[in-house]
């Protein structure tokens, strides 16, 4: 009988069943059942006693384990944080609530646009800052775009010409396509394997490489007469700098890598990914990998901006600016009847809830367009000089890097040609190394 029960426990789960962190089978209907911490906390709360922080931590832990989404095919109910980043949920509630409150009155509009940015920054510093990666800002941006377009579709599209609505919808679709294309991949530096790994390994070392004496002894007898290749052999140490590729051929490729300190002198060596980065590649501490021609990490798309998605990222920003300005103009013309040589009359926008929501959406759109426009102009400036944001930031800390950065500028046409064609070095640069014989 016990064995049959064990077989039932290990069998497939129904859509609402799950195995808790303690290994016990639970059900979604028992969400608030058998939670001693919650019962004790409520009891202390009703009696006017203090609540311990450890009790709140346990309640949150149990709640995260019990709040699940039903799934099929015997997998049972899955935890919400296993299916998605839970930090993406608050913006889906905060943004619509913010627009609704801001549309109540003019003073509510002004106050909300002053308070919400501060509240978001406080929420980030108190709740999200300890997380290495979050989709909060990406969710905020996507929720805002869909909400603004939905407001336009519901309250403005029927009041304008069909061609104007189609043109704005096309810009909206192009923005989304470019956005998701920019998330496709920034151009991650692939870790070498097999023969390519050996080739990359020989280019890593910049100080010394340990070579077994048994391997080097045979080749030394063969080449000791050629002092141009190997000279000043004292105590088994070759003092002449020789490329690792040449020495790998000399000793039959049997090289032993020293410790990580061997590679610390190279700016192209990544201690985290343990590989030699190609030129202009950089490591992103948020994503945890090296990216070709790394520009920066953008929290609004939750991805690095590199060789693989830099152009689509700029296209998404450009389409958003054009679509935002065009949609704001059409909406404002519907509300205030824009005319040349006449001041627009928007005094009655708060008389109706629909027009108030449209008016607040216009203000929000114009502010967002201004921010994205500043970003786009900065990117255009960097591309014009053949720089990246990361390179300029590093150049500000080092005079040598600043001189190297100035040498990259080949002129307006050439720099933009390099960016559009995006010729990227995928091989690490050659390095010289010293070999030590043991």
C-alpha cells in the first residue's frame, strides 16, 4: 500500500498540483492553508504586537512557492518566477494607473509627472538594485508603447483619415520589429572549441608559457645552432621574445597554460569568460558575457548593444521618435484644432475623461520622444567619430586610451560606412610572449 502511494507521488502531476520546495505535493486551492507563519503574524497583528522581520521573510518565501501558474502535460503548476521575470509585472499595473490618475485634473497631471520618476528611482534603489538583471524597465517601455497606441486607436483613430491611421500603425509595427530584432543578439563572443580553441589559446599568453623540458630538449638540439631563433639559453629559460604560434610549432604544440596571472597584463583577456577578446569587444557584467564591439547595456531592451544589434537598436529609436511625433500631432490636432497663426485651445481637455487620457498620453509621448532623441543624437555623434559609448567612457580615464580613440576617427563618410557595413574583428589580436622551459 505504501509502495502504491509512492508511485502515485512520483507520477505525473495534474495542472493544479505541484511539488513544494520541501518536496511535498500541494494544490493551488490550498494557497492560504497550513501556513503557520501567516497565522502567527495575523495573530500578533490583531493583538497589537510587533511583527518580526524573519516572519515576513518566511511569508514571502512561502507565497512565492505557492503562487503558481497551471500547466499541462504532467508538469503541474509552475512557479511564476520560473516562467517569467517577476520584476516585469509591476509596470503593467503602474503605468495604466499612473495615466488614469494623471487624467483626473491638471494638478494631478503635473504632480504625477513630477512624482512618478522619483518613485521609480526609489523603487529601483530599494528593491531592484541588488538584482544583477531586471526586466522592469523593458516592461515599462513596452507597456507604455502599447498603452499609448491603444489610447490612440480607441479615442483618436475614428476621428482622422484612414491613411493617417495606417501610416501611424506602420510606424508602430516597424518600431516593434526593430525592437525585437535588437533583442535577437548583440553579437556574443563565442568561446573557442577544438582546433579553434588551441589557436586562440596560443594567442592568450603575454608573459610566459611553461614548456616541458622533455619536449623542448629534442628541439633545442635541433635548433641550438641557429642563434637567430633561440639565444641566451640560461637555466632552461629563453629570454628572446617569440610568438606563441611559432613556439607551438617548435615544440609540437604541447604548451601548458600558466595561472590567470599570466594573462592579467593583456587588455584583451577576459578573466570572467576566460577567452581572448577580439578588438573593440568588451565584457558586460550584467549579461555575463563578452560582446563584439560593445557599446553599452540598455535596460530598456534588457540586452547589450553590440555589433549584432546596434543598427536595429537605432532603427527602433528612430521609428519611435517619428511615430511618437506623428501620433502626438494627430492627437493634438484632434483635441485642440491646431491652426497656423492661432494658439491652440486645449482648455476643455479635462472636461471629458477620454480627452483627458488622450491629452496625458500626448504629454507622456512627447517627454519620452525627447529622451530618446537625446540618446539618438549621442549615438549619431559617436558613430560619426567611429567610437562606442564604452570606448569613450574608458578613454576619459586614460590618456593612452584617449589617443588610441582619436586614431579611430577616419572621417564622416568612412566612419558611417564602417558602421553600416559593420566590419567586425572576430579573431583576437596577436600577442608576443616569453617562453620558460622547465
